[in-house]
């Protein structure tokens, strides 16, 4: 089975509806995203610069 926009659109709509119904879920998702991005940026900085002196 090949996934097309016709298959993915209802799934996206369900997820968007859940986020609108449960607003704290959006805050949770954004918080997790920001933590992951911050950790990945700080790890890349530490590796590329040889650490903070």
C-alpha cells in the first residue's frame, strides 16, 4: 500500500483535533521539542569547540 496525501490527511486532522481538544498536550509537545533541540545544540557546540574553557 502506498501512502498518499489522501491517507495522511485524516491522520493529521485527528492529531490536530486532539491537540485543540487537549491544549496542555501542545505545551507538552513544544516543551519536549525545545528540550531536544537545546540538548542537540549544546552537544554539537561542546563537540565542535572542544568544550567550554
